[in-house]
C-alpha cells in the first residue's frame, strides 16, 4: 500500500483496503418526546396532484384543509427518505466524503448518505451499504441517533442519522458521476464546532450528525 497522503486543510484522505465482512448491529435510541401523529394539529391532507415524477422525487400540488375548514394547496416534493452515517474511527476521527453537489454547484464535505430507494430494505441495512459503497468501510456497530425532516417547509424527506463504530475496511461500490469522483477525508470529531464556524461544514445533516455523534461518544452512550 502506498504511504498516506499529506493532510489537507479539511483533513487527510483515506484509502482503505478490502477485509472480511463485519455485520452492523443497529441499536435504536428511543425519542425523548413522542412525535405527534399526523393530523393531530387539526389540519388534514386531502390529496396530491402529481406535476412531475422523476427517478427519485415527485413534485405534487398537495391539497389541505385547515382547522376551520379552509382549503388550500402547497407545492410539495415527495421523497422516499434517506439515511446518513457518522463513521467514527477508533482514533476519534470521522470519515467524510467531499462530493460535488450540482444544485449548489460546489463540492461539499459530508457524512456518507443515501436514498432509501430499495423497496423493503431496512434502514440500518441501507446505512451500512451506503457507508461501504461511498467510504469503503464496514461498521461493526451501528446506532440510530435521530430521525429528522430535512426541509419540512416543502419536502417530506425523512432522514435517519446513524453512528457507525468499530470500522473495518470494505469494498467501494460508487455509482454515478458525482460518486465516482468522491474524495474520502478524515477530520477530528472533536473539531466539529470549529469546522462549522469556519464554513468547512455547511451540509445540515452533516452538522447535526457530527454534533450528535460527538455528544454520544462523550457520554459513553454507544453500545
């Protein structure tokens, strides 16, 4: 294996090799406050009219009624949901990916993530698969940290945030032009505040995931 590359301003590239597989074991954390059920606010979703259907998302005009019976519509993006993973090394680093994002026309430093586009696949399985495909490592321990709505003002995307530990080298399986050019970068988990304040981390689920992972590791709440 060639010697490691010198550190970059946002961390050091990582080049893992292939090992025997290690299966993830998901240990979900129960929410501190139960999520209110849909419809409990007095508003009702009446239906959708599809305006656009793509390979991953649909755009609909959704109809609703308010508590006083007033009807109104909103443009809504329907999304199958996603997972993201904070892979923490034994040395306290986090393995991130630097990936080009066309909608903002720039490369962002992110935790590995992926769409839940395999019907019937458990989210922890999706998380483990995305981690190996993008970063090239497998998780011996995988724990659910949070379930969040990314942009509930116009999109129903729900993302499950996982912490991955006991990492072992795996096999890359990248898909698409953006993923083909991914760079894997390791940064110290303890530096998350500085990375956010400096603008190095601007992806919302990356910021949230790393903050949650840091607190979980510090509190010793990992299984």
